[in-house]
């Protein structure tokens, strides 16, 4: 750290992204990317836009808003686009948390929430999940803080039914509830339509997982128009060109290609079911997943040891050192071939 770094940030511990090693080729099951490439419509759209990169992108994201409104069934003033959903989550901490409105989220959830809280000087409380890693709804209905709920949760993959989410939102109309739906397309339990009923709900989503665009960095928010205006104030006060031309066109292409999107979802969910069955057959405890990953532990081998053994044979999974979950690994659902390679290595390691 230099002597010039703001004292306000000197204690900040940054988020640790999943490994993206360049030293050799790995089967990457560690950052919940899609095993399938982007839709050809996304690729051709982005390539065309590459020819116009001398020009700024549209700060109002009109093409993307129009397409998303038509495909997702919201109006354009209920949508905002960001550089990955990480950006809108940061905006939400900036907009809806301060000394009077501290944040609260689960003890086991997306690791970026405490980092965004620290970055924005926001106090936060971690609410312990139940023994079986589910949310106890009464902990949330009784809280006064701005809530951040990943649903399905990460890294557990467990989903909270929509009714329970609604109970939390409606229990206190005077505080904001942010529902992070990064993995919602693999679960079918979205709270997004509730924005028509509740002005204290912000739903965040991403093109990174189900639409195969992690490298393009495209996320969005769905909320009533007044919340969207708050978030647009922040977007225009930081970087109005946060969605570059190529990403904007890739997003439009991905939205247009419904058949490709739905086909990939079906494949991933089918592979997820087979993965759960095979892992259970090998003696793993696997939490019930509604996402594009599973969270699993084995009684005979520690989480870190298994992660390291898989890494030496070219397979990356994600291990978290946090005490409560250190026996587990989070394994992204890859292609059937990638999962077969994983199962073969697991059989070898466990025998
Ligand atoms: N929320 C959750 C729960 C996640 O796991 C991730 C992926 N790391 C994100 C948000 C952010 O994803 P992105 O910025 O790629 O949209």
C-alpha cells in the first residue's frame, strides 16, 4: 500500500475471484461459467459492433432495454443494465445503505457482499443460515436492515421459495430487499414479477451464467421505476458508458435466441441431476441444487485436499476456507464430457 492510499480504504480486503489460470488447460468447474459458447446471434452482433469501436456506446442502452423489455416482460423504465451484476450490487450498497441503513445477509452467501459493504463504509450483520444451510425466514422478517439475499444462494445452490421471499419483502415496506438472482434461470423461482407490487424490491440478474456471457460483463436490475432512477443516478455519476458496444450487441443477440438459451438450460439441468446422482453414489453429501453448480462434501477426504488433488489432474473446482463450509467444494456443472472426466478422477482419488 502506498502512503497516499485513503485511510478510509486501508483496511479493505478485496474480493478473491475464482482462479483463471493461464499455465495449462484445465477443465474449469470453478467459476460457474456456462460450458456452452454464446449464441451465434450474440457472437455475430458483437463482431459487427467491433467495427464501430471508435464511437462511444449508447449510455441509455436503448437496444438492450427494448429487447429485454420484450423478452422478459417488464417495461423499459423497470430495467437498468450494468457491467456484470457485481456492478449493480455495488450500486445497491451505494444507494440503499448508510449509517441509518446498515446491511444484512447470510453468513454463507456471495463473498462480494461484505467487500461492497466495506468499500462503501457500510456496517453489516451476517445472519447464520440454519444447520441445513436454509434461510430461517423469521430472521429476515424481523430485521430492519437493507437485505441482500442470493436466491438460489451461492455457494450452496439452495433456493428459497418465492412465497418466503414475498413474506420477507412485505414484512417491512420501509427497507430495501435486494434479491440476487444470478442463478435464477436454473431454478424457476423468480421474485421479479413482485416489483409490480412492492416498491422496496430490487432484483439483480446476470448474463454471465445462463446466457454464456461471463466474459462480456453484462448484468441488470429489475425494480419499480423510482428505484431504477436512483440506480441510474449512480450509473451516470460513475460511468454512463458501462456497457460497451460489443457487450450491448451480444446481450441483444443472446436475448433474441430463446431456443438456444432454453436448450442450454435443459442440458445443464439434466447434467446437474446426473451429477448429483453420481456424486451421491460415490458417497458424497450433495446439497439440493437449483443452480448451475453443486455443493458437495465427502466423509473420507477434506474439501481442500480434494480440491488440490483435482487441480493436479487438471480439474478446477472452488474451495472456500470458511470454517462452516471448509469440508465442501463447489462444482460447476460442465458439459457431460467434462463431468465424466471429473467422475473418473473422483473414482480414482477415492479408491
Ligand atoms: N451474484 C452471485 C450470487 C454470484 O455468484 C455472482 C458470480 N460471481 C454474481 C452475483 C456476479 O456475477 P456477474 O458480475 O458475472 O454478473
